[in-house]
C-alpha cells in the first residue's frame, strides 16, 4: 500500500550492490501492477550505491524516480515532490549525489514525541580519510567530518529523557572523532565519552567502528576509567600478514595492532574483542593467510566478521594483479570462520556461572521470555516480567549457545 519505497543501500561488497538491482526488478513489477489498478508507486534508491553509481541506477532501472546519496538524504522530501512532477512529463529520475555544505543533521530534527527503546545509536562522525585499497567508503561517504560535542551531548540528553539507557556512538571511523569540544572536555573520543558518562540516567556507552591507528591514549584510558563504557571493542585488522596489510594501505603492521590490543586490555582486562577480516585479497599467498590465522589465535576474538575479498569499482585493489581464485577464497574463508566460531563459542561458554548486569531490550520469541544485552554485547535470553524492558537487572548465566546466552534473574 506504500506510495513510496526507499531502498537504503550499502556498497561495501558486490553482493550487497547487486541485491539492489534484484530488488528494484521486483518492485518494478509491483509498480506495474499498481498502475494497472489505477494507483501508483514511486521508487527511490538512497545510500552508498546511490552515491557510487548515480545516474547508472536510473539507466539500468528506468522505474527509479529518485537517487539520493548519504550526505543529501535530508533533501529527500523536496526530491520526491519534484520527481512526482517530472514523471508526469516523462522526465528522467531526480538525482542528488552531492556533498552539500550544510550539515544534514541540522535538517533532521529528532522526534521528541515518542518514547525510545532502551538502546539507541547516535552518529558522531562520518566519512573516512584512510583510503584502504579495498574500500569505497572515502568515495561514497566523503572525508572525515566530526559533529560538535555540544550537539552530540544535547541529542544524548534528549534520548535519555525518552527512555534510552544505552547509546552506541557511530562513525565510519568513529575513534577519529575530533569535533568542537565543550568547555572542560578532554581530547578526542575519550573526552566525549567522559562527557557523555556525566549524563544522569545513561547507563551504558559503546562505539563503533574504529581504526587501530586512532586508538589514542585518552580513549584507551577511558576503557579503564569510565564505568559506563562497556568492555567490548570492535577493532578491525583485516589481515595478519604485514605484506598484505601494506598492500591494503592499512598503515599499521600486525605487531602494531597487537600492541594496541595489549594496551587496551591492560586498561580493561575483561575486554571482549571483535574484528573484521578479508580473505583472498589480491596477491594473498598461503603463507599470508596462515599469518592471519596466527593473529587470530594470538589475539582471541569474542566475535568477528569475515568476508571474501570483493573488487569494488574505483578502488586501487580492483585493478591489482594476482587476484585470488574464487575456490581458494572460499576454502580460506571456511577455515578462518571455523576458527573464529570456535573462539566465539568458547567465549560465550566462559560466561556460564557468571553474574552480570543485563539491560532488558525487548520481548523474546516465547511467552514470558525477554532478551537483553550483556556488557560484552551478547544476546541473553531469560524469563522476566513484561514491564522489565529498559531495566538493568542482575542475572546469572545458565547456558551458552553459539550466538547467545541463557540466564535467570537474581533480583
């Protein structure tokens, strides 16, 4: 029954991009049926595929009315209005993939009328200046931009006033945040976290995603000093071979990465670590892959995301020689994921018998069941009253699966 369908898209991997065109084909058939019934349907593509491919989307699928990039989506209402006029004359799609001067967040006032769930995301930084050889983010999201601390703190207070107990700070390279500080605030993301921790009622703080080269002293010390900062860190490394890391333009070695991990764990010994890994990067040999497995064994991960290398048009790696054969990438990915899954299961099982504070977030699948998040971001299932959503409760962990924990209330 929708008048407008917006596909919000990702361009990190080829599969995600191709899904857009598959979905647009399905939606075109829906639109055609609607027109036969005398009604209509507008189609819009937003996000990073829109930014990267622009008018190519409308060329491949003429049914698309609007194409809008991630830095211009505050203009979507006006674009839809113009597209409605243009389509009556048979004109082409409305396209905006600019990087506008104005701050889109100034145009996106928060909805203060409704209560929020107990956990929320808050964007503090966008864009990336790292230019890893495999990555499209600098091209689709632009240069690093940090929002001012005052605006972030104001939004955080508004979220807490509407029932939020946990905030995750978001950024393509979040620990590079260097926005205008408020008076008396310490440097960088560590200073921002300390300022957020002073908000009464905010029980938990997380942040994602980070780069190893931006884990400064202030942020590392915050992991040990700020009780609200949860002991969970997503810190991608991508590979364990220094040769491959150099080819990726990561600007750190495996030893650099391990040294950063050691410093954070010294500040917060119960830290759980998550990471990203790419297998089959151009030129990756068997020895290079073994170095990645060795790094995983050395560090130990509570959770991780791993993918086969996927060439992205416009990135340096897409034109590199020595592309790894698909069957080799598949075999290596299976081996890596088996190791990572074993580490995740072992970490989950290590929590059996532990007591911990749990933030109840939502109902579970069966009557009387609730789901919360542990300090280490694990989903935890337990029997609890329906009115416990948003409460912090004390639980004992009674069981562990590959992706979640089971618990009983102690309160």
